[in-house]
């Protein structure tokens, strides 16, 4: 559609919102959670069911294996339980009395209460997934179908349109031969006539997973795949070749964008936004890094940063757009927990369970873990802007990438791009309606008409406003992260567009917001920062002939990390190098700019 005042084109989510209405509400949820039906969760001692997961997400208390009560401070709005598709529920099923294979070695291991026996079962599962001496007892399609039916039925039973949304989901747990993670969470829009889950036993190639999704879509069953843990993909998640080693092309780019409209930027195994080696001038690039390859078969091996982080992928995407006319990395952002405990315990001050009762059941157990097991915070959440809390509305937000990921905080952030936003927009009572009418939201595309009848000298105006989590820290700053091309070379810039507190800008840059955390008591106060921040910003370095992207990063003031809460509760000092505080944050889906020549 054309903005008549400037002669520019606005496309993307705007067309949908003009017919379906603007998304007025933000909903927070977790699409990445494992229960006893994931074999690695079972071998970690986890016995919780999807029913437990949904009850906990809705705010109901559960009893921990240690006898304590666990409960979220703030319930979720939606949840998708996403157990591993590979031999789905095999260990739990084998441990059931009367199973026909109950006397097999792997069944005895799975039914054991001994951690060493369960660890042997886990290794058998890992080898079988990789077709290294596969165990035929674990491959049982009828058994998988029975478990999948229970998972879907449980999601339906807990679905309460308008109040709490559930999604049927599973995880495709593939990796490359060098242990580079390619995992995807598959989320279905509905629950009718769902296919059997697709696993790495069927194929290790994402392109084949997309074919599975496309086949379901042809028969009226929509689903998307959400890549996760790109930080430990060993360079494969955003490689410049496909998984078969072939160069990327326009067909690949279109398929990837259609099947994977968003990616999980933060979870308890770290944040995948960027890495100090890739963004050396970004002072916040080293946040919650996790770099060790995931598989237990990988040992102490570490992931290659290049090809593994979101911002670099966005930069490579616009470079490909300029050079070849396609962008394979045009995706929005989400967050998830990836907890293998059956509960989305994403609150730093309430980390009741994360990786199973053998490792994370109590503060004492968590503090007894090696420092390498304490390196990441309690994360994360997906935020979706939608008209209502229903499967259809929230899934539509996923599709148009009007989403953002957080590290577990409930920061509320809106982000729009247009050409004529006035500075007063963010203070207007009808700012959301005006922003939709004059531009595109996060996930959208702005097209510049450089054919001669437009105005190629104007720069986009970006409007952003954010409010703190009601239970969390004040806001430190709003940043716009820009990627563009200079003489054909992709470069990144970070702009601090709004700051919490006065007199923070200096000749050298921005003064830190400060820190009110009391390390002795794991408390803080909101005497610094701001409860809300907003800005309308015009790109001062805009080149109308070059593609670009913009996304918003919102930072809170420093607050206690779960490690500090547990240290204070137990009296056990933090190991050297383990953070006591963190700055929670949100990452919006980008707005892309594309020049159009006719």
C-alpha cells in the first residue's frame, strides 16, 4: 500500500491489520517445554505430565518432589508442551508395569531410580537418534502415536479461549555430524487431524522438515517451525549453504521464511542475539552466553560463533538481498524456557525447577552444581501482539512475526516503522491506532519507491515505547539496533534512543544506569531507571538505495540473578565467574527496509 503523503510503499503486516484490526493486547507464553515424555527429561528424574505443565502455567501450585510447593508469581497466557519427537515417550512407556519389553536392558535402565542407570539409558537414546547402534526397543511408532494422542488431548482439555491458550507441539531434535544444533520446535495452529510427529529418525535436514510442514498445510493443517539454540549450532543455523552443502537461493529463502517466521532468541541455555567476537563494539553483547555443544556425545567442545547468532544472520540476509535479490534470514524473534522439568519456571526470584529433580530441585542442589552449569539465567518468554487470547489470533501473530522474545521478564514493548511519525506520536492516547495507520509493526517491511515518483531523500521514522514488568526492575534504556550496507559491506550500529534517568549522555557515550542490588540480601530498589520509555527516532544515516533492518533491544536496570537468590538462601558463596546480577531484556522482531526499483 502507498503512503500518499510521501510516495513510499508500506507492506507486510500492515495489510493484514487494516482488514483484521490492530493487535491491541500482548500475551506472554512459553512454546518450548519438556515433560516426562522427553527421554532426556525422564532420565533426569522428571515425572511431570503435560497436565502438570498446563496447570502450573495457569498459576496453580504443584508439589515438588522434595515436598515443597512451587507456583508462578504471574501465570502465563499461553503454553505449548514440546516433547522430543525422537522415540516420543519411550522411556516412560518402557517403565510402565507390564510393558512387553520390560525385561530388556534399556527398559530396566529406564525404570531404575539410580542416576547412573538412567544415564546409560540416555546414552542409548542419543546413540539411537544418531543411528549409532540403534536400539530396536526404542523404535515403536504405535507407542509414539499413543503418547502423542495423550499430549494433544491434554492441550485441548486445558484450552480456554479468551483466558488461556494451548498449542500442540513437539521438538525435532536434529543436529549435524559435528554436533551443531539444528533443533526446531514445531507448533500447530489447531489440534484436529494432526499428523504423527516428525523426528530426526525421519531426516536430519531442515528442508525435509519444511516439506512435512508444507504437506500438512496442503491438507489444511497449519504449523510453523521455531529454530532454537542457534548459539550452539556450530555455525550451521545460519550457514550460507543449505544442509546439503548447496548454495542458498531464492526458493530456499522463500521456504525458510514461510516455514520459520520466528526464532527463539533466548532460553535457559543462553541468548543467541550476538557474541562479542561478532559485535566487538556492543557493550551488551556478552549477555548470558552458552557456548558448549549440546549433545552428551560432544564432550567439552564449543560452538563456532560465526553462523550461530541472530544479528550476524540479519546482516548476511540484507547483503544477500542486495547482491542476489533474496533474504533467507527474514524471521522474527521469540523466547522459550527449554526446561526439562515440566514447568515454565522463568522467574529469576522463583526458579523452582529447571532441569529435573536430580539437578535443580532445591537451592542446595542448584548451588552444588559446577560453575559451568550455572552460567545462564531463568529464561525466556515469547510475547505476541494479538486481538485476543485464542489459538487463531496468537498463531496469526506468529505468522506475521509481530512477536518479541524476552529473558523471562514481562516488559511490554511496541515498535513501528513509518515515514511520517511525529515526535508527539508516542504521547498520544491513540498512538497505537495511528502507528498502524501510518506504518508497519515489528515483523513488517517498509519498501522505498526509488522509481522517481517518490521521495528518496526521506528517512524512516521509528516509534518505540515500552513499560516495565510490573514485578521487575525499571528500564535502563531503549536501543535501536540497525544493520545496513556501506559500499556493499554489512555493518551494524546501535543507537540509544531513550534513557532512564537524567544527564546520562556524555561526550564519551552513555553513562551506566547504576546498580541498587544488595548482594547480602538479594534485594534491589527502583530508584534508578524509568518505569516507561518512549521515542520517535529518525535514522540519521539512511541510504534509500540499500536494504536495512532495525530491531529494538530494551534493557532493565541490574537485578538479582537466580544464582544470587540461591546463594543468599543457602549461605553458599557464588563460584568465581558466576554472575550475581543481570540486566533482563527484550528483543523485538525487526522491521526491514527494502528499496524498490521499477
